[in-house]
């Protein structure tokens, strides 16, 4: 299913780029990064179920601390900023640390890894990343609450609903359908410039609902971008960028990728706590991507694929246990120690 969804994203980007002379390199690189991260996570999660997510958390924290050197995918303009990428990396790092804590068997290891997660949240506050601190704290709290959740489908459904509500709220703000007081308050938090970018994206999507204007073409057609200094050619919202550049089909494909990840977590052989923790981290990324251009950064998309792969991998120890139970082999080399 993942191959079909990611392949469809790549093919549709090529189709829309051909129709409008667009530049699909950024989309193709993002698809490749997700696929590579997911495959790496499946392999590393099977071999090193505790060490791999711990290393991923430390790597994500290191990248966030050096966010000034985090560059986005191929584009012709200078990036507006790295705030969204920093927040996304911190949220994913917190989720990876919590997944490692739930995979650990020793109480001392679990405590150390949870302290690492808390340290990442504190680091976000020190860096001045309010969004990263809030997202990391939310992931940490969801991870702790996951221990009391017995039905992962209910938890994953709630996470999907949260992402949908945030996306719907961005549409409501851009279309100015909320009460005036609430709209003014939200625009004050989001900035008027960002809201104008969203309105330009929706305007382009309304005129080109089928194929969009082509990947990479939003910056050339948006009046707000033309007046920005410096322009980065992004509407700072992944759903509305897809709508403007790849039409409604592009939005559906982006939603399909998120649904595929949640479905994979639902079917994951790992524990419910790990599946829900990874789901919370990826939902935090989805929320951040709805409000910024976090998915334009290769490190973020690769990190998302990595944590999804880690949370859906089957550790080799589990396979050995299943082999013992199925074959009844009780030889000393296969016998489990108490």
C-alpha cells in the first residue's frame, strides 16, 4: 500500500508538472526521502529496537540545534526561515525518544530515555521555538497517556481527527468564515502575511481544481509572494500548496500518505504505546506542516519516514519468540531466559 501511495504521489507530480511546465524535483525528493527513511526505520527497528530510535532522537535534536544549516529541497529562491523545520525536528525527536523508552525493558533505561525526551522539550524552549516546545510537550503527554489506551484504533482515530480539525481551521481562517473576533485573534497569531499566502493558494486552487498550476509554480503566480522580501515561493501550508500546485488530487494524495502511515501503525506488531507515540509525533508534524513549510525540508520528511518505519518494524527478538512458540523448539539456544 505504501509503494502504491508514494508512487502515485510521484507520478501525479510528474503529470501536473508536464501539464504546466512545473518543477517536480522538490516533490520527488520528498517522496524519496520518506521512502528511504521508512525502509531504514524498518531495518534498524528490527535490529536495534531501542538504540535506533534513541540515536534518531539525538540526531534530530542535533539537526534542530544547527537549524541554520538545514536547507530545504531543490528550489530557486531563498528559504524564508527554518522555524517550521526546527519545530518539526524537535517533535519527531521527542517521539523517537519516547518510542525508545517504551521499547526498553530496564526501568533505568526507560527513565533515562524519558529524561532525554524531557530534555528535548526543554531545548525547544531554550531555542525559542514555541511551536516546537508545545508540539514536543504534546507528544510526551500523549506518549504517557498511551499506556492507558488499550485500543489503538481509537487513539489513532483521534489523532487523525485532530489533524483534520487543524487543516479545517486553516481553511476557515483563509476563507474568513469564522466570527470576526476569532478570526482577528488567529490572524494575530499566524500573521496577516501567512493568511494572505493561504488565500492566494486557495484562489489558485479554485481556478485550477483539476491539475493545479504545477509544482513549483505557486511563487510565480501569487501576488503576496511577489511583494515579499525575500520571497520563498511557498504558501506555508502543505495542504494548500498541494491544492494550488497539484489540484484536489494532490490534496487527496497527501491525505492518503498520512492515512497510510496511521493504518501501518494500527497494523504494527509493536506495542500500542509505541504505535500511539509515533502516531502522536507524526500528527504533530502534520499540524506543523499545515501551518508552515516544514515538509519542504528533506531532513523532516526523512525523519517522518524513519519514525514510521521504527514504529512498524518487527524486532528480531519477537520473531524468535514466535518461532519458538510455533515449532515447540526448546533447545538451549532458543530457550528464553526468565
